[in-house]
C-alpha cells in the first residue's frame, strides 16, 4: 500500500509504520480518564465474603502489578455487601437495645426484662442451626432475618413470664407457678410459634425471582422461632429459678450493704409481687443464700 506525501511522492506504508495483526479488546472503557478492565464472576455454593477474601489472597500472592500505574478494586455486589454490612453493624445493636428497652417498659424491672430477653439468643441459635441444615451462607438477607427474629423470639417468653407473675401475685410458690405456667400456656406458645413459622414457609421454599433473598431470611425466622419455643419450654424454668435466686441475692446486697430503699430495690429487681414477701424477710434476716455478718 502506497501513501501519498505532500510533495507528490508515494511511499510504501511499511516505511511509515509497523503493521501487525494482534488480539486486543473490542472496546476500551475509561473511568475518570483512565482505562478500566472489568473481570466478573458468579458465586455459587458459598458466601460472598469468604470468596472475596480468598480471591484477594490468591491475587496478592500470584499477581504482581506495577506500582503507580495499576490499581485493583473489588466492586459490584461485594461493594453493596460491604456497605450493607457496615450499616448493619450499627442497626443490629440498636435493634437489640430497643427490644430490651421496650421489655423494661413492659415489666418495669430489670430481672423480668432479662428473663424475657433470653429468648433472643435462643432464637439466634435456632436460626444458625437452620442455616446450617439447609447449607446456606450467612448473607445480608439472613442478617436481616436475625433482626426480625429478635422481635418475634421474645413472644413465647413474654407469655410464660407474664403468667408466672400472675400466679405469684396470687400466692403460688415460684416452682409451682413455673410448672403450672408451662402446662397452661403450652397451647398459646405453640400457636404463636406456628403462626410465625407458617407465614414464612412459602418464602423458605420459593424458587422464583428474588428467591436468593427470601430463602435465607425465612429460614432464619422459622428456625429461630422454633428454637426459641423449644428453649423457652425446656430451659426457661431453670433460668427463672436462677434469675429469682440472683434477684434475692442482689436485694440483700442493695438493702444491707448499700442501704438502698427496700421498696425501690424490690421494684427494680421484679420482687414486688405478693409471693415475694418471704424473700424480703429472708433478705432482712440474711437467709437468702447469702451469709450475714455477725454483729
């Protein structure tokens, strides 16, 4: 191929340029005036966080980029995942604190609020087991499911603890009140659990559009409410007795050691029910499981 020059001569193209056939990108994309190459991948069978962590390690060990000319960024869904995780690190503690605050305003004492609040970690254990049984990773939708579960898991404990308080106000001893509440309130507890689980059942087995978001959320809620129900019926009795003994011990410390107002201390510890008069007398005499120093 001859190229015409300004003075009329014709020069072969080979004297002006080195022409070769090479493979290159079809299009060159740019961002802020710099070239950009995007490498995409689809993740299956594992969670995004561990995959990106392993990919970063492999790239750092096997790929050497010239310093100052190239940079590597991880974006796409992982970038959205990082933003959501940073927000949830604030939202989850705030939600837990709000739940405990509402429980405190419901019972007006710390001990009963803590008794009911134990349903939250029990529910989390059930949600983690449900994810493990279904071989699902801990995703953002699953974490949102744990937030929703935290509000539902306390319902069973509220039913039992509220009925135990009613029985104690009628003069029923604590062990008998706990046993009677577990038998009498079994049906309401089962109904509460079934309503919450059956409502999320279609989402747990969905296969259509958005199933990757719906299934982890529903799995966490279903497994969590079932776990909270089982633990409430089996473990709450023991926990109630432990909390009751701890409350009486704290009452003795507040009244005898710190000279706190007896009525205020009883209200703060949830010992202001009719059947707790013997506990106060025990606190006065030092027979509440705490030795009294001899005068």
